[in-house]
C-alpha cells in the first residue's frame, strides 16, 4: 500500500479516535445546549478563520469566539460548536481523512480547553482560568498539527527548517492577546447576550481585521504595486497586459468560488507578481522566437522559485502573503502532477494557484506572442477541454467555461442589438 494511502488511513483513524475521546470525556461535564449555540456556529462560519494582526503576531479569532460557549454551555457543547463552525468551503474539497482529522482535532482542542477553564475557575479565578484555557486549546491543536507532519514523513530537521516549529512559537506569542479577546467576548456575552457579541465582533472586524481600513490600505498598495510593475515591465508592455488580463480572469473565477472581497483583492495583487521571477531571466530566452533548448527551458522553469525568493524581501501584509506565495510558486503545477517546481498534483495545489493556472493558460492561448499566433476562441475552448483533468483542475475549467459562455452570450446579444 502506498505511503500516501497509509497517511490518509492514519488521518481518518486518528480523527475518529479524537471524536470518540471528545464524546467520552465530555459526557461527564455539565452541558446546556440552547439556541445560542446555533448563533455561535453561524458566527464561526461567518468568521471563516479570520485572524487579527497585532505586534505580537497574528492570532485566530476561533478561540475567543468559542470561549463563551465553553464557559456557559459546557465543554462538550463547545467542542460540538467548534467542530461544526470552524470549517470553510475549501476544506470540504479535501479528502475525507483530512476532514475527519480536522474535525476531531478541533473538537478535542475545544473540549480540553473547556474542561481546563471550568476546573481552574472554581479554584483559581477567572483570569488564570481563561489564560490556561487558551493555552490548552493552543497546545492540543498544535499537537495534532505537528503529529500529522511527523507521520507524513517529515524529520525533526525538516520540521525545523520548513518553518513548522517557527509557526508554533509564533502562535505562543499570541497567547496573551487571544486570551484578552476571549475575556472580552465572555463579558460581552454575559451583559449583552449573543446579539451584543455579534455587534462587538463586527466592530472588531471593522477596526482590526482590515475590513474597513484594510480595504483602503489594500487599494492604495495595489495601485502603488501596479505602478511599480508597469515601470519594471515597460520594456515588455505585452507582458504587463498579460498580467492585467490574468488578474481580471482570476478575480472572476475567485468570485465564483466564494472568495471574499479582500481575498479577491489579494489574489488580484498576486497576479501582478506571478511571473516576477522572469525579471531574473535574460530577454534572449524570454523572447526566443523558436523552440527552446532543454537548457533554456530549464531556465524558464526556474522562474516560480526565483519569484518566491524575490517576494520574501517585499513587505507584504500577512493577509495577502500566503495567497501571493501560493500563486507565485505553484501556478505552473499540473493537475496530473507533472508540473513544476514541486510536482504537486490535484488538491495538493492551492486553489488560488489552480485558478490562476486556468486564467494564465487561457490568456496565453488567445494572445499573440513572438513565437506563436493567437488561437481563435473556439480553438482555445477545445484546447482548454483537452487539457482539462491533465494540466488543469477540471472543476476550475468547468467554472471558467461557464463564465465564458455567459460573456460570449452577452457579446452576441449586444452585437445583434447593434443597428
């Protein structure tokens, strides 16, 4: 049996064990399921794993939102709310083993946190109880995270150098602000019920999660980056036009996949970076009019990794950085695993990279280049269908073709209406 299959079995069985342990440990605690629990599930869905950026780092809003549930409805109800509420549409595309593993780890983290809170509260008071509760949630959650990486085959050396330990240490730095916000939501729920909690959550988003000020900042920053890149790509205006078209098409696709306005803007920003690694490649290779030699092709294939190194020194906000890194590094990965630079396949490739790959491929086919003529729309559609499921994500291709059908139909109607 392949290692990947064994890993999926491990995830599934561990996830089931975590769910069973959550129920077994939670039935002995005091729990009160009311309609408020449904409000919290809805609030967690709406939150969709948003985070708050502080000087200490970035911390998730999940624990602060679960905190009142664990405290007033009991650990088991808190675990149930967390397992159902902390999920997004993208995760549902993962293999069942990953979904079960995530549900179990989140449920057990929330249950442990709730038990710690209620135990410490009776003897040591609220402040220590909420602090240790947040710590328990963090420790259990990170235990599952690290154990999955270890079982997958990463050595201690690779974990240290791939940044996983660094992420854990960064999470520890956010313990105090996460605890403080959990306490705020706790008392807001005490005095103003779930409706007051929803209002305070919305105010927090407007002030801290860039829902308001971040929108202005992102708009300004995007315009500034576009201006700089226009200057950089002035020697090759066709490439700048290509980036703008890819950004537009990718944004349309992202909207169909339910990306928020801010994530759409982040993806738009990323598209202007996706070929930034080509800055380090000579023009005589980029504009070579004939068939590339193997050596030239290998140089071209290096541009995603060159681009990934390039953007490390750019002060990109954390909200956008992951999306940009995924697109820069993985937009030439193929659905069948034969792409570059990592040879990822299927859902291993981040969704935003799969989206940009479709937009990039379409524009490359329908644009004239120094080494080829542009394909007609019907020919490009046939080619897109041909590489569907091999080069490109079949679902993303289908979504794009639906968008294209709508656009072509509108153009047809407008043409027929013109006298």
